[in-house]
C-alpha cells in the first residue's frame, strides 16, 4: 500500500463525532515519501497533499513507521520514545490522533 493509499485509509477511519468542535491540522512529514496533511474542522476531515501553511502539529517519520501506526502494528508512543517519530508543535494534539481516527 502506498503512502497516499494509507492516508485515504486513515481518512476513511475518521471519527466525526470525536471531532465535533475541533479545529486543527495534522501535518505529516514522511521522510522517504510524500508529505500530506489532515485538516479537521468541526467534524469534517480534508486530506491534502504537500505542506499546510499553518499546521497545529507536525509529525515527522518514515513511511514504514507511518504505515505501522495507521495499521495498528506500531504503537505511536513507543515509536516516539524510540525516536522513530518526532513531533513539532503542540504535542498534546499528537495524542488526539488516536481519538479522531480509528487506528488499528
């Protein structure tokens, strides 16, 4: 599965109920692939390719780590602790990713 397909899969598992009243942007910098972002605004989720102008949090990882987190094979916190995942911006927002998307 490509990075783009993995992002589509992630978007399809969006939990709109958990995102009511939420307004934030997750930027994904895929070191060995294409960057994407998820723009979440009051229960809606838009997938964009490239870089967002003003992300709430940027998650930096390689393709393998990204796919592992989305599939549920890799625990995001463990990946962070192992240095496979870095975050820039509001770290607490990174923790919300699991609430907003049914990962795994």
